[in-house]
C-alpha cells in the first residue's frame, strides 16, 4: 500500500510540475463527476482524496463520497452509485467471498478476488508487485490483532488475548 501511495503522490507531483508556470491558471475540470467512494478508515480516505486530486489535475472532476463502513462502500460500487474506491483484497476475501484465512501470497489473493468480482462487473486495478523475483514474504495480510501502547499499568502483563479478556 505504501508503494501505491508513493506512486500516486509521485504522479500528482509530476502532473503538477508539467502544467506550465506556477502563475498559469489551472483549467476547471470538465465532464461528468467521478465519484470516489471511501470507508471511514484514514488510509482509504487519504487514497480517495489523492485519487480526486489526480483526476482534477488531469482535467476530470472528482468527488469523495464517504460511507459509514466499508460494507456500505462496497454496496455502493456494486450498485453503480460510485465509480471507484480503494479497497483491500483481504477485506473482499473475508466479507464478500465470506472465506476465512486469505491466501498468504498477495498475488493469489488478488487473482481470486479479481476473478470473483469480474463476474459481478467489477474490475480490480492491478497493484504494483515487485519485479525482481517476486514476493517471498507478503508485505501485509488480513490478520486482525490488537495493538497496545505498552501495559495499561505497572502491574499488568498483557501478552495474550485471554489475558486481555480477564481484564475486560
């Protein structure tokens, strides 16, 4: 995801740099507004804002449409209420395909989700996978966990979910 964000920001900067002098007026975007849906998480909201900025830099009007959760954003794209949205293949694997344990290999996960959604008329844009030798260890997976900023007190030694459960 970091590579995607870096690439999008690089394209945005490059596009901004090729528009001419800084004092040149930027033409207003024209055409139908492209609706970019997003769930409530910060990363998706940031990616949606970057997508709209890139669209507008290219002369196309864009608008971010925020949803209360990723399920609502998913339903909106299935119904054609939005045009594009950032999404995780792990999220689609768990919530759309309703399967546990997504494949560890991100290419396999992507291919299976892409194939499933193609039947529904949805297209997953291919992510930028490393070229040299492929991925031996996936950069991320769909594992959920709690992140604790240190023990809540000097007496607490929380290392497992069961220890946390006894404290809740």
